[in-house]
């Protein structure tokens, strides 16, 4: 992975902007999935081959959506939230892989990344109330047991994979497209994206409205994910809350912070944005462990991690 901070420009539109040295022949399509717009682009191929690859990419994203959506009653996530506190539940291999990665990230971050925050996000109105027993508010990722493709909750809890599954879907899409390394390609799921191929892509970071400057990142064969609590904040019981939870004390985090993380894999970049939101510069050792770099805005821009 190559990632370079090129310069700082005035803020762009709310969505992450991508500009690459493209050929004259490129194919690009978008579909609503994962609660956002998924955009797939392929360069330097004939129409039939490019569109077949794009179809494979969308199919891979749709499969992750089907299995891991908090909102779909038949998803693995919904089945676990309903049943896993009473019995061991078999899940798809892809879901099991994401749960395993989530537990690894939870352990590495000392619980700053934790998928058991769904009860708090539901209370704040960011997620609907699912079916099943009311969760124990004191549960953590340590109450999830993974064994041989089965999942069991030691206490009633609700999980949400929204902080990691989108990055996983992007990685799966690139893998499913199965294109030669000489073919330039990009999968962008609402700002969580992965670039592959021989050329560098310039990415104007999504930034808060109050930021006077926006970094431009050059990314080659790597991934980028962004998170912020500002854009979707709301009032709850007289205080401002957002879609990210500081798991040690259940308080909102990232309300005044924007983070983009560059990493080799999008699943890692996606998860690490939540850690960097929670602890800022203190996330540097973990970022370096994963070969990742965070671009943090909290009134000023700070770069920490592998490429700092």
C-alpha cells in the first residue's frame, strides 16, 4: 500500500471525492446497498468483461448486506440478537469471519472497538429496537463466544456490525471481481473505499463543515475509511449524542472529531476509525501495528500512524 498526504485544499462536497489518472476506457456503476451508495469503477477493459466484474462486485456486497444488516430480520445479525443468548447459533462463514475480526480488534484496542454497543445506539435512536430479550447494558465483546462456526452470547446483548462490515464488503467486492493487478479498479461504499491496480488515486477527504482545509490523499493499492460523529448528531435526554459510543463508559464520542484511516485492507481501516475517534493520537501504536495511518481533525489536522 502507498499512501501520501499531497496537500491541503479547501473543503470539497460532503462525499469523498476520487480523482485518478484514468484511461479513456472506464466503466462505473452505483447501487444502494449497506445503507449507502456503493460505487464500483473498472478501467482498461472491454465492456462485457468490465460489467461482468462489476456485477460480481455488487453480488459480493449484497451478500454481506444480506448476512450482516442490523435492519434485516432474516440476517445472521438479527438471528443472533434474537437467539444467541439462549443457544448456540450457526452463522454463515462470512459472518463468522467478521465476528472473529471484530473480536481481534476489540482485544487489540482494549475494548475501544466493541460491536455490543447496539443497545446504546438503539436507545439514542440510531438503530431500531430489534426483537429479542432486552440486553444487559453491562455486556461487552467478551460476552461473545465463537466456536466452530457457531456463536453464543453469555448474557443477553445486541450486536451491530455497522462499524466493520462495510469495510469487509469492500474487500469482498475487490476479491470477487478477481481482476489482474494491471487493471485499475475502485470500490467505494459511501467513503469506505479500496483502490487496486497500477495507478495512484487522489482522494479529497470528506470533512466537517467547519474545517477550513481538507487533505488530499494519494492512495495506491490500499484502503481508506472515514468516521465522524458531527454530521449525524442529535439530542437525547438533554445532551448531544452521535452514532459512535465510547465503550468504557457508554458516552458519545467523536462529536467534534473527524477521522480517516488508510490501511491495506478496508475492514481494518473501517474498524480503526472508531478507535482513532475514541482516543486520537493515543491510537498511534495500534495504527502502526496494522500498518495504518489516521488523519484526525479536531480543530486542527493531525497525522498519526505508519505514514506519519
